[in-house]
C-alpha cells in the first residue's frame, strides 16, 4: 500500500528552542502509530504539525503525496482529538455533534449523529447535557465527533488520560475499530502497557528527535532483553524447573504471585513459555510486556 504520510527533515523551533529536529517518518495506510516519550519530547508538536495547526521551521509533510503547506484538502477526511479537548458542556451530545457536522457538511445530521453515538456506546445519552458526562463518556463523545466525516486519518493526543481501566479498554477498542474501518491512526500516550498491543509501530521521541521507530517486538529485541510480568492465580512452586527448561531466562523472581522475567530471547520464547504454563495448569494474566523497561532505558539519564 502507498504511504499515507511522508515526513522528511521536519524541524520545529520556537524562538531559540528546538522542539523537533530532523524527523524522517513514513506512515502507511491503516497503521496505528504510537508516539511515546516524556513531556517535552515533541509528541504534541508533531501531531499539531501534521494537523497544520503549526507550520514547520524546516522540512516537509506530505499526505497522500501532497505537501500540506500547499494543499490542505486532506483535512476533509482527517479527525483530531486534542489532549484536553474543550466540550460545550451546556449542549447535549446531539447538539455538540451537530456543530461539528456543519463544518463537514454532513447530510442527514441526526441520522449520522445516532450512528456515531451508537458506535461509541452513547446512543441513549444523545439528549443529555455534556456537563453530566463522566471523563470516559466525554472521551467517547470526542471519538464520536471524529467519526462524523468518516476519516482516513485520525490523530489523538493522550486519549487515555484520566480514564479508569474500563474506560481505557473501551477507548482502545474504539481506536482498533477506527483502524478496522480503514483509518490510519496516530496516538500519543504515556500508558505504555497498552501501547505494544494496540500499535503496529512505535515512535519513541527524545529531546525532539526520533530515537526509535519500529514494531514493538522489534524494538524490544533490539534493546537486548525482553521483560515480562505475569500475575499468577496461585504461588509458583517450580522455579528451578522453569530455569532449567528455559535457559534464556536471565532473571526470574516471584513476589506476591507476580512473576517477573528478564529474557535473552533469540526468538520463540514467548510462545513456548506460555504453552508451558498452560500445559502445567498454571493460570496467569499477562500484566505488561517490555515497554516500561525500554522506556526507562531510553530516558533514565533524563530522569536523574
């Protein structure tokens, strides 16, 4: 498939401060791209540049082969959800969607609003004032707004912020549904434990530079070790047997039924290890993969 976005030599400076420097990035159709990095790394700046809310100091961004500083036609099929998106809280959900539907000249707005609210689980709340909505409901409403123009490109800045676990799971499901509908999705998030399963690729930004770009597992293998956490239903009694069967395990610890593994993996460990747990009737929940460790390795100097 052709690339949806092509970024070359992208640099953005605010006065004497460089927020992004020499970013080269290509993004294909129906990819979910995760932007991760600490505050100030350049995630929001990159999203705003792609949205044409900022102009680059240097470099180019092309969407479907067209330079966005010269042709903004792509915005007709783009949706943007800011981190702290404002909501007209005196309005009902239907009224709110109607405002944005007019921007896109959506025909039969009532029907489209019902479709969008139904898709995000808010069909029965369309006539309620937004002021009565929880944070999770507002996030869903924001995604419903993103659906109004059947977007091909969706950009979301910290869509999981301040949500409870159920709310995060719901929003993640909706992001996956956007991809399944044919959209390319770019999201920034600090919620690392959700990103490796959700995203096709991760872009790690540090001090305005792109320091990693690849599939989550590929980045993990490049880092040298894989890190796993599994919550067991009952205490582990055969640690020595596990070490003997899986010599690629460099470190193993189990405290309060939380099994932590550091693995020197040449490929195939995860499948074999999970099969071992199942064959031995060891019930578990995979708590997280390796992104927390990779993140800390990249940014440990900055955190000191």
